[in-house]
C-alpha cells in the first residue's frame, strides 16, 4: 500500500509540475498530494485534488481489431477556440439537445456552452470550489454534471438555469456521470466507493461497492461509467492497490454487481464507453484498451505508440460503428507518445491525425450531430475537427 501511495504522489506531482499552475495553486496541490495518505478532510482539499485526479486519469476509448494504422487521404481541418475564462481547465464535453456543445470547466466552477459558430458562454455554479469533472445529456433535455468538489450533482437546462442536488455520502467526490437506459442518471463516487442513481426529479439512491485492500481514493475507486445495450451500468475500478481494483464492474439497475478482472496488473482503468454489444475501457497506466463482451470476456489491445508511453485519453462514438479517441502520454514526462486524434473503424483499421499542438494535453472528446469532432486541449482551448 505504501508503494502504491508513493507512486500516486509521484505521478500527481509530475502532473502538477507539467501543467505549470500559478505558484499559489502549485503550493496548494503539493500540500493536497502530501495529505493523500492521511485521513480525508472535508471539501477544503477535495476540489483541487479532484481536478488533478480528473485531468491526470482522464481516458476513454477506441476500437482496435487489427494493428493497421494509416493516415487517411482526406484533408483534416482543425479550428481552435478559447474558453471565455482563461485557465478554466475544461475537463469534459458533450453534444447538447440544442445543437451546441456543453463542457465542464474544472478550475473556475462553470459550465460552458459553445455553438457551431464558435460563440461561447459560461454559467457559474453556486460553489466556487465545485470542480465539475463530467457532463452528460440527460433524458429530460437538460445537461447533468458532477461537482466533485461540492459533493453535488448539477442540472443545467439549455436556458442556463441550474439546479443542484446534494449527495447523501459526505465527501464522495462524484466523478463520472451517464444517462441510463432506465431514464435515470448514474454516477460514480470516487471516494465514496459507491455507484449513485439519480432520478430527473432529484432523488438519489446509492449502491455500496465491496471494500478491499487500502483506502486510496476509497477502496475500489469507481471512476468512469457507461450505459450499455444490456441495460446495465458498466464502470471502471481504478484503485492502485493489489486486489483493490483493476476490474470492470457491471451493475444492474436493481443493484446486482458482477466484476471482471483486467489481465494486466495495475492498469488503472479509468474512462469507459459502450459501443453496440461491446464495452471499451481505457487502461491509463498500461497504455491499452480493454474490450469487454457482455459476458465479461476481456481482450486487451495496445494503442498506437504504447511502447513509447502513449495511452488512450478520452473517446466518443462516431458514425458507422467508428470510435474517435485521443492518444497521448500516459502521464506528463513519459517518453514519446505524441498527442494524436484517432478514428478506429468497424473493420479494425485506425486513422491517425496529428493535433495542431503536439504538446497539448487532451482532456475530452465528443461528436456533434453533424459529425464534427470536438476536443478539449490544454488549459483553455476547444478544438473542432472536420474531415473533408
């Protein structure tokens, strides 16, 4: 446990240095990393710690059935936009029902909106330490998001009206959220060791997960979550300690849990997505993509550049069974693994596109209804990618 905790301190410290925050922020992050192994205190440190963990671990997926990597003949076009608040650290993006893209801004506690023409606006949350880290389109035509620093789930209508709901478990650090096929919202509690269910009326039910070795970020550390075609919720267990996580969990809507162990040890599975009858989970530490069948059989695929330190970072489903995903370094400071946008097709082939700035740290990706790909980059940039 001590070794795992030390490793987490080292990785988080490396990330903090790589992002070059202002001196005050760097000092606060350093203090929070040192307190990581001590007894968890309330929201004084949770927002910044959640922000570092979110950006550090952020990953989602690609579809790899062959090792055929190639550059497409079509001409790619990137358009760059800047968020209204500089240094806002956008952490997640999703297509909204109004045709605009909505995103969570971790460091400034705001929800952002950007339309097709690039006009952006922001909506501040009630708690300046809210640290939103994930956002999803809900079944009610609104956007729902996690407030990892305020211990709340938020709802924002397309008119900008915000409603917030308190999570029963204190200091749960809600991490990821998705819309379930049952008409509810489902979210992970990174430190609460639970999966939460939220109705559109705001009623919350929590499902306790097993407690295994260690207490680092709360036993199993449930991170990413996705709603699959079988009607269940699939999630990643990102705990570093041996026996504490490194599994893919499946939770039925009535609370029945099944877990499947990832073959690679200490893979640190984070983001997860469902595509057809398959689940794909990013192994952020191993540089692999786990492909999981509905029966729990896991096959691992190395991502392009994995041997040089690359890992899958955020992903979204495209048309025709394709998957758009970011490939980047496992963590700042890793050798090689330049940032790229990739498209994995249903036939298993992969197209690669170099990002405008090879040093950009990707943090989220989504596809709009026209097929354009939107991705978050660096401290305050949003990129729109179009393939002509």
